[in-house]
C-alpha cells in the first residue's frame, strides 16, 4: 500500500529524511513524498494558494496515484490532510496528521502566523525569515540542525509568497469547520 507524506510550512520533503530509514526497516518501500506548490515544488500558473486550493491540489495528487493510500501530514500538510479526509475519504485507506488543533472551532493561530496575516507586518517577517541561515533557523525557531540548511536554501521569494497567500485571512476559511466533516464523516461544503 502506498504511503504518501505531505509536509508543511516552511519545509520541503527533507523534513521526512529521518523517518525514511525506519519505514524502510519495516519493509515499507512504496513511499511518495509530496511537496505542496510553493513549498519545495513549483507553483502552477493560476494556482490560488488558498487552503481550499491546496486541498484540491492534494486531492488531484492522490487521484493520480489511482488507489486509496495511507496519508501522513505534518504542519500545513496536516491541514491539507484533514481537508482531504473531510472532502474525499474514498481516496484514503488510512490517514494520520499532527497539528490537530487546526480543526478545533476556536483554534488561534500561533504568533508567527498572526503576524503573517497582517498586511505589511507579514511581508516584513517573511523577508527577515528568508534572510536567515540554517543555524539561525535552528537557534530562533528550533528547526532541527539536519534539515535547517535545506530549509534556509528553499526559503525564497516563491515560498515567502506562498506562506503569505496560505495565511491570508481574506483567502481562507477557518479550518474548524473540518471538525464536523471528520467526526460525523459528513462533507461540509467548502471545508
């Protein structure tokens, strides 16, 4: 059975590198690591960069695999996983994700995300983060030293714009509506 791993922000597939040897030691070899557009992968022309656009992107990627998968999401990859599980559970054999607070109706964004949602402040914050080295990411944000240099390398204008688009309050519905879809196994429109 295919295992699909989807990372979040501001990451690339390298975030999964420490996990791969353990999976392979268990005999798991059919592994696909997906990078959301703008987060280590090109942004397709016309891609809206909203939470729903990322949900639809992930649905398309899983549909192309052609059979139900075991899906694992981390950070915003978890948000995309929750959204897919709510909208298209038929595409999944199983799923797991961290950041469960995302789907709570009263979830409050972490401090950096709150800054990214404010016009002007968000752009300034992203510009500062994009200028950081891997060592600085480790020191300031607790990024593990192994993937930190690769993360710093990929924190470019494309990823910065993708972060701001994904967190833009004018583009995104709250994730809390996914709670109803997931718990009741009922699809809520536009969740």
